[in-house]
C-alpha cells in the first residue's frame, strides 16, 4: 500500500458509503487518482474496482492523470462564452500544445474547463491554481501564463 | 407485475429484467397503464388486488415507441451478421412495437464507433450494440459476485466498463459467461457460436460441485454448453471450465486406438491384441503383487467394476485412487467424529446460512459455483469468515479474514474453540444430548490460550476471538474446507478440529450448518462410495469384517482377501521396490499429481507391468506397457456423485472417437479374459442395479429414478427421497453420538532453514484443472493462462532482486523448477505458491511426500523452498 494512502484510510471505517469522501481525500493528497491506489481503496471500502471507476468517472471533480504544477481552468459559462471564451481556450491550447483535459508532458501545465466560475461580471475569465484572472483575451494569454510561472503557487 | 403478466401469457416488452436478478426498472419498455395511477414500470410494480392494468394502447404504446426508437437509433450493427440474430430481445421488441423509418431517421445521432473488446477468448463485447440494460453489471455483481464491470461515465457517454476501461481479459472477470448468456442483445456474444441441433442433459466433468448442464450437439460435435436451470446444484450457473472447457473432447490428441509397447515403443494395436497383452501381463501377478488405481473422473459404475475386478478377479485389496491425495483425512477424521466422511449438508442450503466459515478452501477458484454462492450469501447478509494463508479472492468478500501461517490450522481452530468455551458460547444442550468425550476435549483446549495461538498462527488474538464469537453466535453456521485442511501430515487432526468446532456450537444435523469438505474431482465422492479404497468394499463396508466379506462373496461368487490393501502412495513405493509387479491405472496422472513426483516417475519405470487407461497419452501413460483408449464423459452413460453426495446421471451425447471405449467396458473385458465371472453387464444401468443391491445408501437409486433429477445418498429404498442433511436424528457412529477428539498442535513435517527459507504451498487456478490433461487442451483456457507462475510477496522478491515476470528457479530438497515470478500481496512475506497444472513446471517434484500417519496423505501444502533468479 502506498505510504500516503494509509493515513487517509485510517480516518475511515471501510464502508461502501465512504467511497466518495475517500476519493476526494486521495485526490487531495495525490493531485489525481492513481490506478494502483484505487485498487487498495476498492479493497478497503469493499466496493468492486469497476464500481470505484464508475463513481470516479461519473463526477467531473475526479481525474486519473497527474495534474500540472499550474492548473488552468477556463470558464465556459454563458457570459464568458458570449465574450469569447472559446477563442481564449483555443489560444491556450495552441500555446501549450495540449488539448482540454490534458497535461503537458513536463507536468508544468494542465488544462480544463469549468461550466461557470461564478465571476460572470468579469468575463471572460479563467483560474490558474485557484487564482481568478478576469477579462482574458487570446492576446493576453501568453503574458498571463508567464506571470503564473512567476508567482510559483502550488497546484491545488 | 411483469412476471405475473408473462406467466399469464401476456407479452410485455422488457430489456432490463431477468428472473435471476432484482428488478432495475431502467429500460422503460415494460411501462403499463395502471388505472388511477398513470404509467408504471411493470417490473418494479407489485401486483395489488383490484388493480386494473393495460399493457398496450394509448399512452403505453407512445411511451414505449419513443424508448425503443431511441435505443434503435443508437444501436449499431448489422442484424444479419450479429451472433444474436433471431435471439435478440431488441429485434423482438422492435417487431412488436413497430418501427417507423422516418421517425428513426430524424433521431440518428452523429456516428460514434466504440472499439470492440475481443480480449476474452470465449466472448466478445461490442459496446455499439449495448442497450445499457445493466443485466451484465447486475449479474457480475450480485449473481457471480465478481464485480468486474460497472457503468462508467455519464449521460450519453455512459458505458459498461471494467476498471480503468481496459480489456475484459485483464480485469477481474472470471470468464464464467453468466453475463453473456443473459445479454438480451448482441453486445455480449459467444465467439464462433453455433446453434446445436440437439441437447443432452448431463453433469460437468470438472470439479466436485457437479453442475447440471446441457451439451449442445451438432452432428457428432459438441458446439456449446448451457447450465441446467432445473439443477438444484447450480440453478443454471456454470464457471469458465464448465461452460467453455469442453474442447478437449474433440482434441486431435485423443487416444483412438489401444497402444502396446513393442521394442520399447508404444504402437497401435487392435483391442484383441491389447487385451491379450494386458491379460498376459496381469495373470502371473494375482494377489498382493497386483494393484489397481481407480479414477475419481470415472463414473460410479466404472469405479465399482474396477474395484470388483481387483478384489474378485485379482484377489487383492490394493485398490485406491486420488482421494488419497485430497480427502483421505476427511474420511479418516469425520468417520471418527461424526461417523461419515462426506459433506453433511447441501449446496442449496448456503443461501440460508447466517454464518459461513471457509478455511483452507480457495472456493472461487477450485469450486467456482459454490464460491459464487458463498459470495452471494455474504452479500445478502450472511457473516463470512475466511481463513487462508493467502489473501484469496473470497477474502475480499469476508467480514473477518484470518491469514494464518501454513500448517497452523489446528492451533487456529483450537484457539477459537477455547474462546467459545471460555465465553460460554458453546451449545451445551446439544453437547449433552448428542456428543461424547467433551471433558477430555476441553482439557486439551487448555494448551491453546490466545497468546500461544497468536504466536503459532501469526493471527492477532483479537481477530481470533472475533472470529470465534462470530461463528458461535450467528447460527446456523456452515463450515467449508478443502485441501488447505487435508493436505498436511496432520490433515486428520485438522479435519477433527473442524468437526470439533461445529459440534461445539451445535452446528451439525441442522439445515444450513455442518462440516462440509469440498471434494475436488467430479466423482471423487462416488469413487470412495464405490469402494475404490484399500480398506473398504462398496458403501464403506470394511474388508476386515467377515460378515461383509461373506455378503460380497456370495454376490460375486468368489473368495475375497481380508487384509486391507496398500494406499496410493504406498502402492507407488511398493512398485518402486519391486513388490508390486503389475499395475492397472485408470484415468490418473500421478507423475504430475503426487508429491515428490520424480520419485513416482522412477518407481513406475522400475519394471512393473503398467497398464494405463486414459483419454490422452498423459505423462504417466507414456511410461506404460499397454495404453487403453477410454471414452470421455460426453461419450458414455453412468452416474457421478458430487460433493454433496448427490448421485446424478451422466448421459452419452456423442460416440467415442475411433476405437476408444467406455472404461466400464474395458475393465469388464479385462476381467473376463482373466476368468472373472459376473462382468457380463449389458450396460451401466445394470451395474448400478448391482450396486443398489450391495450398498445400503445407494439402495433406492436407479437409472430410472435419476431421470427426474439427482438423489443425495443415503437413499436406502425405492421410494426414499434422498438425504440432503446428515445426522439430523443420530450420528452414523455405533452409539449414534458424535465424538469430540482432543487435539495437539504439530508443526508441518518440513521446517524452513537458511538454505530453504520460504514456504511453498500448492494451490489451484480458476482456469485450469488438476494436471491440465483436459484444460490445457482447450485453446481458450490456455490463452487465458498459459504457464505456471510462482506467486510471491513483493517484499521477498525485492530482497532476492526479483522483478515481476522474471524467470526464477524454485528449489526444494527434492527438486528444482524454472518458472516466471508473479509478485502479489496475496502471498504474505515468507510464503510462495504455485499450482501443478503445467507439465513443463512440475511443482510436485518439489513437494514433500511426508505422510499423515492415519490418512496417508502427503503434505503438499507445506514444503521449504528457495527462490532465486534463473541465470
């Protein structure tokens, strides 16, 4: 068993209904849900591995690949959409060479979208490691990411 | 409501309902109009008195049509090329509802093609044809208990998926095919399926569970197998071997003509030549220089004839079979304590047990259908205790898992009993009324305080106490065991410990309780019943009892030897020492199955006249002077007796290939050539009639009665219904009481040391069977598992510099084998395991032939080994 998993499981009793909180803690600790860790979670929570996978794929919050050091979340809410979020997303994809849902091979960036970040008044917006960047344009993407490199915040 | 309607002949379309599963109500096709309530899914609506229900018309048709259209719009595939064409529920429903092409065209979604999973050798998964009814998911979770698949993703992306979406062959899938037979459409389909032109009802030839099945036949070939839903043993279920493992019957290596050794080589001969050669070889060695080894794979009638031939014609009690290597201690042990060495209860009672204790049995691998039944009972709320040195599959379903050291079973069980006695959880009324020798037994418990037991077994004391309380307080409790208990030098003690535990808690003689040894071979129970044992005649009637001999002598018209014969292991030793000069070996492969197997090969090569009767030229048959080609289970009539003592009919489906003949026919011809009288049977039915006359517990069993279904013995008379539960009124002992037996802990015969620091324990794979003679000749089974793997803990492997998949050498004091290593946490540090299914990696050349002093079983479960990377 992974040494970082043991302390997480110690705070649960090993019941099927604990699966989602366990997965949240695992993702909190590892940044994603590693397959070998999920096998142990399955055994502990007494839920078949296939059902663990079923639950984890049902909810958007869970991911199976490592997250980048800088996690970018582009808003696709109505307001952002109207004000050009699709162009912003394409600009980031072009700049980083990855698609939505992917991580750069050097684990520097990962890119995802969100249905709404709740900052509609400042659209189009995105989040880099939980910090909201407002009024983003395709032209400002490059500078923003350079700035993100500088502030050295830890990924979520 | 749906079932009521269907039973009344009113068709209500449905996709997600299956009678074996709880209703899910997801397909929305069985919607009906309930007056005063509107639309309701019939599958999930209970029928109430006074209800008025419309199954068609108006809103019902409209709602149904929309649901069907959406399904069809998303259903890709060409019906004519689909394996389920003509049996597809969606086709049937579409025809019933009526489909409008124009309405469909409007719905067709952007084409999406998902990859087809062909990784399993027996079936294909095509997600493009899937209707997401969930029958496969529910079957895998609740019926089989494997949980290999579930719904993954969401909305339109929803699909049935393995963990991580990988190929099914690399998942936890047990290849039982239960999902495939239940899939209403072509999403799950058997590869190369062919429709049989007729079906023959028979019994599976693999393990002791004895599942009822139908062989589907086209011409002279078996093209498919399906479970017999009427069988109380398996209620239609089968495992991977039973459902897909029949290909060996048509294997080109089947023996089709007798072989006689000439100038050192086995060459084809006629039956006359071969039988003459056998008679010439056997004739000079009548008496104690002859031995016969019968077969737990052959029918009752065949085993009966073999032992009758050995005793009545050859004048010796040297007759035994492979039960010696599996359940001899169950017979010696349970006869002592309960009076009868068989499962006390039946498989059908598992679902009503409050507690199940499985010790020394990897049930889901070795007895898969019983394993699934145990998992199912555990899901339904029965407490499950699993004790095993390895973390076996069943341990995942267990409430309490005790991982004790190999060979420490007596200590573990006595420790549990000590807790039960100390905490006054014993069934004192039962003990007082039905048992004896409780006092001395209690005294022997004194040595098993939990500190000592923890030290011997390696199991924390709290867990032992917890298991003891769980077993004692959840009644009725059913105890199961298999080779993990018996294959030890203290196998008889282990067995006695299990019966002590059951007696202590009053768990014998009641429904869903008992001591239940799971028998390995399809007919090992029957071979024992038929007296293929050196000390008893058919029906466990002792050869050293004059009145018994007199009865058989008058029936058989001969004089019978009175001294009990040698056991299987002793027969082989005696052959090696030149004391046995002629050996008749039927359907066994001791060169692979016996402990210290190299010794066996040497002993059989020592010049004794060896006749082997088999369906293939096995490793043992290659050493023979004469090889006689036998018919397989599918090519003959007879009866098998399964692990729960149920005598079941085996029926001939096809003709034996070439010149091969049923074993009973061959043995009778040999007996006649040697002057034997009373071997002129027209067929197996008449042999069974003779058995019924001589064996009281088979007294009421005949081919005629078995037409309807199996009968569990004792079935003493024509009208007797059979006995699923033993010892309900009295035990089968002389005074009718069960006997507690005081026990001591004895360690295994071989201890680890610096040179051989690891314990090797042998086990079984789900995919293969015994020495692989049958399963390795089924291409699909070999594709699923093609080679031996020694399983070891990553900690041990790391210390030895071994990585997963490395070729390693495993050596014991007796031999060495080269195999690949598989690293797994299922093996605790210090313990490695291997099967013995593969002739090229002969695990039993390593194992220790040290014997249990009473049962004479070798200790194949514990031997000291060393593992190193192969150079």
